[in-house]
């Protein structure tokens, strides 16, 4: 596929996807979401890739769904094409980790896309918000649900109902982002973090991600049971032997990701 709205790079075991609809603050139109789905499919299928970074360009990570494209949409069209479900959720189904490196505005669908990733590293220039209500709509790609789980009901309700933005410091304070990084270092730090993750044994990385995600989908006892079964299964992998052996021999491990 010839990408118009994003750039895909491979650096070692890290796949980097950069949204480049810069002139429209990376507004998420149909073309961009189709391309993102395609790019993630390709990186997920690529055995040489262990972790992905999703970032924006210019002033924005993404300023939301494309309002101009949505302006005259009808309900039968939205229903018929399965708007949002059709091409917005690919990142939530990745088995490899995806880091959102939020470089600027992450609004509406942009904030929702960042929250679909596994964790968010924020530039000190990042701004987050669910301003849909200000343009006569409401969050539709998980904003009301994921934001409430990340930051709690009171703040999520305020953000969604008022449409106000929060800065990076507030976002870190309330648990929306894992860390703030100086703007000029954001992408390098995101790639460094992705390299660390991609250097760990791939099966354990994928199973750990699966286990943490269960914490948001099930009861504590069921989640712990899932974790226990996954943890017992690590003994089926050569990398478990290698990790222990390398520790005992005081040398760096050489993982085969098997
Ligand atoms: C389409 C957008 C856009 C968007 C910005 N642009 N956001 N185009 N959809 N979501 C375009 C502008 O039209 C403009 O293009 C260019 O990007 C630069 O934006 P400006 O508005 O000139 O910049 P600025 O004055 O700095 O204001 C920045 C901003 C503002 C505060 C972020 O652009 C804004 O409010 N954008 C909309 C944010 C939003 O409401 N997002 C939620 C969308 S709904 P031109 O061609 O004029 O230069 C959504 C979910 C819907 O995400 C769910 C389904 C119902």
C-alpha cells in the first residue's frame, strides 16, 4: 500500500508509525485509518518487529476524527459502513505492544487512539481532551469508557461534558500518561523504551501484555487465574531457559524469541 497519511519505519526490532496529515493536525479521516490498519497489520505480521511506536507530527498527535469528512454523514451511512468499528480499532487487537508517543494535541479521536495503545509517553507540549461535545457530537471510539477507567469518573465526566483540554502535567498526575518527556527527546525516548521491550523475549512480552489487559476486562480472581496459567506456560519456551542460564552465568541473554 502506498501511504499518503503516514510514514512507517523499521529501526531494529521497533516499528515506528508517524501520522503525517500535518496540515490538518493529523485529523483522522477514513484514508488515514485504513492506512493505519494496514500498517499495523504489516508490523504485527513481521517477525523481526517486537514493539511499535505510534506518534504524530507538527503540533498534533491527532486532533480527532475529521470533522469535515463527517459533516454531512447520515445515520444510514454510518450504520452501513460500520463507522469507527470498521477501521478504528486495529491497534486494540495488536498482540505486540504499541507505545503512543504523544507530541502535541491529542483531542477527541486522537485522545481515544492514544488510549487504545498500551501506554502513553507524553511530550511536555502534549494536550489531551475529548472536545467532541463542542462540535455537536460525542466520543465514539471509546473515549467515555477508556478515559473513565484511566482517570476516574469525576475527571472523565468533566472532560467529556465540558470539552476542556488538560496539559501533560495534569495528564501524568491523573494517570493518563506513564511519563512526561521533554519535547525534543520524545521520539528518541519512545524508541529507546520500545527497544528495551523488544529486547525481552517476545512470547513473554505478548503474554504479559495480555495479562495486564485482563485486569480491565474481568474480576481479580479470574485475572489472577489467567496470569497463573500464562506464567506456568513460560516453561514451554526456550527463552525461559536462556534467561535463567544467562543470569546464572552472569552474561547477557541471547533470546531467540521462542
Ligand atoms: C478536520 C481539522 C480538525 C479536525 C483541525 N483541523 N482539527 N480538520 N477535523 N478534527 C484542521 C483545521 O480545519 C485547519 O485546517 C487545520 O487543521 C489547523 O487547525 P486550526 O483550527 O486552524 O488550528 P488552531 O486555531 O490552532 O486550533 C487548533 C484546535 C482546533 C483547537 C485543535 O483545530 C480544533 O478545535 N479542532 C477540532 C478538535 C475536535 O473537536 N476534535 C474532535 C472531533 S470529533 P484549514 O484547512 O482551515 O487550515 C471526534 C470523534 C467523533 O474526534 C466521534 C463520532 C461521532
